[in-house]
C-alpha cells in the first residue's frame, strides 16, 4: 500500500479534483490519496467523486487553514 | 548586452516577444538587448478555430499563418526547437546542435500537445480537434458521412487544453445534426472524469439543463482507461464499459518532451512556477508561461497572453529600471460556444470563483471579434482593448 500526497493548496475548482483524478490514475487499489486543499468545494467534490467512482472517502480534517482529505482507492477494476 | 531567449512561437511566445520588442525598442536599436525566439514551426494556427474546422467545415488554411508574418520587428527568429535548457549556466541548445546559446533571461512557452500514450487504444480509435487543423478537418469529413449511430465526445484524460472545448464539441455536433435533419438518428454522449458536466459549478448550472433540452447524454465521473476500436468500446478505470460508433474524445495533454525529468518540472514535465510572477522556482531569471506551467488553471491562450504581458513587463522593468513590476491575476476568459450562435464565457481569477454567465448572441459575437483580431493581437496591436476589457484583472500591481 502506498500513500500519495497531493498538495492542491492555492488552487480552486477544478484544481483539487483535477489533482485527485491525476493521482488516482497512478494509484492501485488499497493505496491512500491524501489531498490537501484550501478550496472549500474540495471536500464535497471529493465526497461526490468517491461515491460515483466507488472509492472510499475515509475522512477530512482541518489542517492549518486547509482541508486534509483522505481517500482509499477501492474502485479500480482488478 | 542582455540576451532574452523565448522558447516557442505560439500565442504566448509571440505576444511576449512583441511586448518586449516594443518596450525595449530603444535598447534593441542601441545594441544593448537582443530577443531571440526559437521554434521549428514555420506556420502557426489559430487553435480555437479547430472546432470550426471539425464541426463546421472551415478550410484549415483559413486559420493558418506563416510565422515570419507573426514575428515582430526587433525579434530574431531561429527555426529550431530547443532540446536543452540549462538554467544554472544560462544557456540553451537546439536539436542536434552542440552550440551553447547564452541568455540572460529565458521564457519557456512550449505549450502542450495530445498525449495518446496515456490511454491504450485511443490513438487507433479516436479523431481529435486538438492536434492540428488538418486532423480537425478529418472529423468534418467523417461527420459528413454519418447517417446514424452513437458519437462519444468528452474529456479522455487530464490535463487538457481549452477546458470548454469538449462541451463545445457536443453542442456543435447537436447543431450540425439538427440542421441536417437527422438528429433523432444520432446519439451524442458526453463523458467526463469530473462529477459535473462542466467542472466549475456555476457554468455547470448553465449547461446541464441545456444538455437535457438538447438530448445530449452525459456520463460523469468516467475515467477512461482503455479503448478497444475493434469492439468499439471504452473501458473506465472502474471497469465500466461504453460502446460507441464514432469517437471524438479530447485526449490528455503533455508538455514538450525536453521538460520531463528536468529539475525545473514536476513529475509529469509541467514547469513549476510562481503563479503570480511566473518565475521558475529557484531561478529568478527564468520564466514559463501558458500551457507549459504547472499552474492549476485553464490551459488556454488567454492565460498565455496575460502571463506573457506580466513577464515581458517585468523583464523590461528590470533592464530599464523604469517600470513597476506587475503580477498575473489568474484571469480566465474561455468562450464556450453552445451552438446556434450563442456562447457563454468561463470567467474567473485566483481570487474570484468562476462566474455564472448565461449564453447569449452578444457573447458569441465577442468570441467572433477575438477571431478577427487574433493575428494582430500577437503583434500587440490590441493591448489597449484587452487592457480596457480585463480592467483590474489585466494585471495586479
């Protein structure tokens, strides 16, 4: 299992989701993607994206004026 | 003597070189400054015109001009591609040459191009309107023969240039087949890896109802993984499949090859720059503009233009010591044609989210005006107009 850290601070929609999708393309099932963003839309957008792609939205927390969003990659085909 | 090197003769490189040539005309005349533009291309194309070529049958030659007519007086053109930039020792080398060409300032504006290697099977199956005008013209030849079937358009991968263009292709295909009277026989499906039809919510609110009214199907959160042209089938990263008869996807894009693996670039080759003054991280005399950068905003001509104005102004200010330095505001101004002579615009800055702008004929006319003034704008002829139009977003003091 690998953790992919993605720093999207300073970017607004669709910056964080673009960064998330680009990281997801390189990830394997079981990997964690930790996305840090200060765009408030990043949390609901990431949740919606996880629901649609069957990946797991592990959670989000506030970290130094930003949101740290953790996603477990579970949706990729075997 | 100060030597300024500009890599790439697209919109960004040309606008930057023309502003530098104007602002430093006295120094150039006195032999104190040289401006050199590097690019192998002998012709440039008006890239937003690819949609007109692909979906309205515009002759590709109408959106093409010889580079020699676009280079401003005072700028030396070298028709070679650069394959090495040494930021530490301040020199470049062109393809196949061992000669070191020294510079004092460098601006990298090498753009982006389709990267078919990212998606297995896409090259064989797809026709795109992002590679060049000729390839776009092949789409018009193809749609002219379509009597019925399922066309899939949309975003094949990230990043890509001209964010609204995949949506525009759906609207323009709808217009084309409605005018032809066979729209009921042609299914149009739009796919996107984002969770909305347009990634910015404000624009999505405008166009989502239009998709419903125009009977354009949309599939969101679809991450294209592979394409099988024999089966006429796209498979997503999640294992979903989608059948098609005709495929006009926007492919993911890549930067110029020499940037990948360079210490100035991120892992995909996009040059890491300060998003406001565009200097390459850790190198104050090196800059990158336009699609080349890793700035998370639209890869579109307006960004290259406004970033070029900032970089040219600041280099000229440093050389002459006369002007104030300025910053890029992150302003976007991407037109999105919605068909039938209407368009909206994707407008925002670093500090202002994308506005909700309803499609109108006036917006469409504004888009058409830009087409008319494009070639002159590369020489800097219309900066007064852009300055008036963008107002405080033109640059930040």
